[in-house]
């Protein structure tokens, strides 16, 4: 999971902040009844988009999935205790979930910009990420050799727990959605994403 310091570093990048601020303004202009979030909390909300999409893949969100999303939002927003009933991040999360189709692609684009701007800082690393020989197709090994920030993003965006050695269970439709998100984020250009996908138990 990205910590507060890492979120702050990402937000220092103007290439990340500009589209994020634009999306934040558009989102809260559409829902004036919700108190606007600060940059960090809105970024936390943005990073939940893939988890929301996978949770919605079966048509509705279960109580367990709702609790999992709330927990992840709380961790990202650095709130150690449960949300208050009128917490603005919780309200924004519920609204985003309700109108997800409207915002899905915009949120993905903002995430993609953040990842790309971080990884492209090192051209050699960026080039190596596209090479098949950069991975062994054993996720636990590949995660240790991959760029730190990329592993952080993959775990945050697609796993419920902040562990690289977990074997998460997904339905066929949820796994299909994960691959679709990978396409939209252009993660499928990286062989390590295929290695990451192999860790899922798909039923």
C-alpha cells in the first residue's frame, strides 16, 4: 500500500497534480452536496477505482466488498479509526460507486498518468519493463526484482491485502475485468503484469 510520504512525493509531480486537480474539480462540481476532498484524499479515492470496478463486475457490491473498500479508503486516507457517518471521503466513495460508469475511464486515465510519470523518469528502467526477459513469470520473484513503485501500484490497485505472497480468489468475470483494467492502464505492455495476473486463483 502506498504510504502518506509516497503519496506526497507523487503529488509533487505537476504531471500528476494537474489532471488530478482537473478531475477533482469536475467530480465535486457534479456533486455539490458532498464536501470536497483535499488532494491526498481525492488521490486516495482515485486509486480505489480498479477495486470498485472489480467489486461491481458481478453486478452489485456485497457487504464484504463494501467493507473491504471502506477499509482500503481508511488506510489510504490515514484514518486509524472507522469513518464517521458524515465523513466526506466515505460520501465520495459511495457516490463514485453509484455513478462509476460515468467516471471510470477518467479515473483510470489519472492513475495511468501517475504510473507513467513515475516509471518514465528512468528511461533504462522503462525500456527494461517492456522486455520479456525482465521476468521469470514467478510473481514472488518478479516482485522482488521489479521497480518498487510499480509493485506498490499493482498491489494497491488489485489486491485486498498489502501482501505480494497472497493468492487471491476471483471469479471469471472479475478476472476478465481485471484484465480489461490492465488494458486501459496499459499495464499489459509490461510482462510483469502477466506474471502478476498468474497469482490469482480464477474460478
